[in-house]
């Protein structure tokens, strides 16, 4: 389902296109072309049977000019250096585009979490956190959940990091991670933040495109945290889910699938396969679903040379990071399909992570209405900015979003210069 290309090369090509468009200062181009720090750790973990395994973990810190490094921790068998470098750079652009005072980072461990017990995953998470040591911190580099991790892993990371400090300092380090459980300092609305932000973004985009969400149809790839919440919120807007896909298979129903019911089924069964109120369909049939909106919310490069010609939607709204290859994006554009890019559409996660960080820092607890109101405000502002930039520069949505983000960082560098 992917083109097996070097993700960092793909991210770099997007950056170069935007840099060329805005005639980016050569100094800034050089600085932003590579991450500031690349951290690789190999750490041992005791398995349940008493044996020991060595795991490889990464933390890539792309840029912190706009604020502390910020980005998720991924547990997946495909985690590699090029992938994490790409993800870290995309986080830099997201934070700048959203106007959030964070930089960009990303991390991960190369493993399939389904192959390990909860006790083993806890030891892996804690040993990885300990191995990272002072390379993370509440004012320096703040991890969050990503593919294969969630609130549970973030609480383990937080607790491990807290134990590395004197008792009097421990509560001050609670904000070392975001995406925590509510009882351990998380924020209301964080679980749905990426999906909610995606719909807030599409609300604005659809209004400017003269498209009505109510009565529309959509399909979703990846029915995990992002995909399922986006589907449920789209359904609440009056849209109808026609097909869904995840690592277990693909399902479809021309009469519609209840997004809430499917989410409950996936939570119980671990995937969409076997859902009784839809039929099992082939992957090609899934991509060929005739619907208004496609939400790819799985992994990178799933919209590629093998799948781009199958898509019939009017809009591709990227819930995942890097789901569309550059070649596929050109093909979709030629066919009149609008791609709303990841650094805009799925930035609700980092935005509410910022809200959580602020709440922890100020010892506050925001109610859900405030979180949603603030998220809507930030997503609306960013979406309108991208639309305006796209029209002014006569470019595609991704390049417009990148141009805004990169241009903001350029202004910072031109004022501050470099030391010494």
C-alpha cells in the first residue's frame, strides 16, 4: 500500500517547492533543510519469559526556533530514521502554520506493539524514556502519542521522567509529555483533537468551495483514533460513511455505516474486519468508493501510483501524516480533486497538545467547550490563511500551507540571525 520511498526526500521536496515559491533566504533554507539533532538509542528490555531484547529508538529534533521541540512517539515496525526525520520536519511546519509556540520533533521505536504484552510495553516505554534522558524536557522537547501509542504510554513516559528528578521538582515536570489521561494531567478533548480539528478545517474549506457537508458522503482509511473521531464528527454534521479500512481489512455499505457503532465494534474487536452491518470488500474496491470526501488517516504514502487513479472523491482531507505521494498529488490535481494537506488538516492534535501543556504549566483545567472553541478558532484562522495564500500565489494547498509556515520561520531567523 506504499511506494517504499524515502519519506524525508518526499518531505524535503515539499519544502524546496515552497522555498522556491517564496524565494527563501539561502541561510534559512540551509538551516531548515536538515534536523538540528538526530538521536538514536539502542536499549535492552527484559521480556516476560526472562530473555532480553535490544530495541532501537529515535528522537529527531528538527527545529526549535519557534519554541520547544514538539512531536509524537510512534511504536511501529516500519519506524526508521528517514521516516522520523520527515515526521519531525512536518511537525515544525505544523506548529508554525498554526501559530503555536512549539518547534518540531518526532520519535519512535521499531516494533509491532501487538506482539508484546502490556507489561513488556511498559518496560519498553520506560527504558526508552530513560535512554532519552535529558534529550526531552517540559521546556525543551515534549513528546505526545502517535501511531501505536496513546495516553497509557504517555503516562508511563511522564512517570519515568518524573522519577529522574528530586521530589520537590516532580510536579513541575508533568508537562514533559502531552496526550496523557485526564487523571494524570491530560486535557479534555485531546483524544478527539486531530479528528475534531480536521472537521473544523473542512468546515471552513467547504464553505469557501461551495460544498455542503450535510448530505455528503465520505470514506475513511485507518479507523483508529484520528479516523474514527473524524468519522463520528462528520456523521454528526450530517454526512454518511460509506466505507472504512484498517490493518484488518476493508468494509463497505452503500446505504451507510453508523460511525459510532463501528467505533464501538473496533474498540472491542481490534479492527473493522467482521463488522456485521457492512460487507467485506477488496482494497481496490475500497479506494474506488464513490463518495464526496476521502479521509486517509492511516500511514504514509497510501495514496500512491497504485491507488490515485481509483479515487473518485472531490476532496482528500489528510488525517495521516504524508499519506499522499507527490506524484499521486499531481495526478489528483489533474483530475480536479482537492487535497487538503496534513500540516493543516491534522494539526488539531498538536494544537490541543499545546492547550494541555499550558493547562499543566498554569495548574488549570479547561472545560471541553473552551478547548473546542479555542481549537475551532485556531483551525479557522489557519485554514483561512492557507486559502488566502493559495489564491494570492496561485499555487496548490500544500505549497500554500508550506509557504506560510516557512515564511514565518524565515522572519524569525532574519530578525535573530545565528550565533555566533
